[in-house]
C-alpha cells in the first residue's frame, strides 16, 4: 500500500469504514490470504476472515498496573517501591471519574460478563511487579468470570527494579516463579490457545527482542491454514511511531534507551536488535493467516496497518480501557 492509501485507510477505519475499499484491485488479487475486512470505531473493532469460524467476541486488556501485595512481598520492597506507588488514582477513559487499578480491572471484567464476552486477551503489565498476592487476586477474578483467557507478560510484570541480572534472566526467574499460574501450564515465552476456529498465539517480547525458539514457534503457526491473532506486549515497529513501538525498531538500542536509570535495569543492546528479531518482524507481516496483532505498552490507543495486517495497540486498563473486538466470517 502506498503512503496516500495507507493514510486514507487508517483515518477512515477510525470512522467505521472498512479497509479493503482503498486497496487497488490489482494489488488485492496478489494477496492470497484468509483476511477479510477490518473496521474500527472508538474502542470497538470488527475483524472478518474468509475462513469458516464460529464468531467470537473478545476483550483485549493490557497495562492495568496492579500493585497488590502482602507479607510475602516484604523481602522485595526495595525493588518494588517505585512501581508500588504508581497508578494510585486513574481517570476513567469514558466517564472521567477517578478509580484505582483494582476497580478498573474489576469493572472491565464485570462488563465482559455482562456482555457475554467469549475470550479475554491479556497482553502484559497487568502487574506493576511480580507480586504473588496480585497474581492470586487476578486469577481469582478471571476464574469468577468463567471466560477463557490468554496471557503474555509485559516488561513490568516480571521486573523487580534494581535486582541483579539481565532482562532475560529476570524474566526467566519470575515468570517461572510468581507469574507461573498465569500461563495455565503453557510455556511463558510462547503458547497458542485455540478457540472457535481462531488461534490466539502468545509471543513474549517484553525484553523488546525475540529468541530463536520463539521465531521457530511462530513460523510453525504460519504454516497452518487456520486464522490466528498474535498477542504481544511491545508493539512492533511502525514508521513515525515512538520508541514505545520498540520490537524490531531500527532505532532501538543503547543510544535510544532513556529509562534504564529510573527503571534500574541494564541498558538496551549496544548494536541494536538481533537478526532473529528482525526476521520475526518480516515473518509477522508476511503471514497470510494472521488476522491482527494485539499489543499494549504505550498506554495510548493506536492503529497501524502494514501489508493489510492491522496492529491494534490498546490504552492502559488502569483507566478502565479495553478493546472490544469481534471476529466473524466475511459476509
């Protein structure tokens, strides 16, 4: 898609108008995929596929930043103190009223139950640090809904600020300890959840990078014929966007890392991304059976489209925000 068509499609999709009208027929014929049309109005999205599926209504929830803790967290207070004090009061994205992160999460789940949502996609930073009390609280709330869910970690979920170790080491430690129940017996780095003919594929890019085994797993998903949705925390690079869209961003690296001191962590890699991460980016946006990418991290709602694949970035659920997504057969 050329730049003019891309801008038109992005703006008009926000008005609830579908994308395919703005792609020349000659280019549409070259795309052999199972993607149909796509539209967006406010926080509501409709995604259609040429594949035969059972329609599903999902909520995308990200960046709640819960800081629930108890006596088990006392040994880690040196590392959780800053984030424990964050997001104490938040302005609801629709009503303008003030709520705590607990209230925002509970209200979102109550709405999901009321609207009989079929699936919950949680894409990280549900927690501000890996507290056992917070994980237990969230799991009970999710269980009470009776709604199936998938979870992939964000960079704060496993991070105790100032704790020694590389990002990969700390992620491995805390996803394997405190966060483990969130994965429902699946691999924290990559997993797939099958629901009503659509696969929800989780890839943990919370270190901003992709590991070889994650790329291999993703390629296996692409080889299949059924449609899938990709769940990640860090959005994939899009030209013109901020460094928050940091996975496979050509500007990512030591010189662009502005937050390593306040977050008390290692600096990003000096020489930028690995080839594996860049290969993953190419694989994602050339996947014919990928319906959409769901991500968070930036705390701002945005929509970008690359190779006819929409990347939906949801604002932070600390404000009660959620993306209301319906996946259906192409009429």
